[in-house]
C-alpha cells in the first residue's frame, strides 16, 4: 500500500522538463580505453552501434591523423556500417571531422523514426581530416557507411535535459557543452518561482548528471540560460 504514493510522486517529477537546446561537441576524450573499445550506450545521451573509441596513437595510420582532440578518436569497427541514435526526442547532426582509413567517401543518412530524411555522400581523405557540415535537423538516427573511417569532434544539437526515475530518486542529465545553462526547479507551473538546484552536477558517460531524491512535493525541472 505504501508504494502507490511513491509512484505518484515519481510521475509528478517527470511530468515536465523545460527543454533548452544546446550544442554538444563529442570529443570522446572523456572515455577511458587502454587501446580501443565499443562506445557504451548512454554516452552523450545516445545509443551507439559499431562505433568504437580508440587512442589514435594506438591504431596509427589514418586514425592518428583523424584525432583532432587528443587522445581519443571514434571509428567504425572492422570497417562495417556504424550508427548512433537518440532514445527519445530528436537531435541535429551539425558537423564532424572525418578521416578516411580505407575508402574515398562516406555516405551519411539521417532518419526520423523509420523515415529516411537525409542521405548524402561526402568525399574524405586519408592524408588530412575533412571537416564536414551536415545540417541534419530533427532526426532520431545517423547511419554511416564507407569503409574504414575515423570520426572526431562531432557537433550535435538536441533536447538537452532528460529525467529518469530510479528507485526513490530521479536522474537528471544534460550535455557537458550546454554552457551557461543552470538546472532549476519549481513546484508550480502556473506561477512558477524557479530555484537553482543545490547539487553540483557530476560527469557520467559524457553528460552532466544530478541525482535528486523524491520528496513529498512535486517538482518541475528546466535548464535555464
């Protein structure tokens, strides 16, 4: 009988999340690897399919050239197709540095659900990294083909604040590159009096993360510029 009020409080906590769109540059340098490993799902709020992180010096060749910010670079494992997608909502793929390790071009597709919205081929080189401006807006998944390639400093934009219930707590996450944004809460959306969250965010899987306990009062959250 005591579980029902707690469930109601959890629902109240996740009833609203004020969304602030923010740019996020994924450098992959905050991931730990001895040489190379698959990127874990949840990194930067995305799920990753056959996208690995490596120390550029460990793999050498085009991977080292493709390491824009040291020490890490992302790549497609075994030269196979790679993809990343958002769990909920949409995001935008703005730009990235791409370096060919084997091949002369990549094809980048952007999906919104099952609908193909963007599909373009881009020439890439193994001599130097190529900066590509994509401009893929309002998508849920990016799918990349084109031999072996390295990716670094990917810029994405998206709905930055997510709220997830976990036991008697809620987990709030937003991008580390959402500069100038402050986590705030209020108990009333009709005449809101927003207060700044007292906890200092910690870095977890490439995102600012705050864990708040569920209390007896409903809370609504936002990121305020």
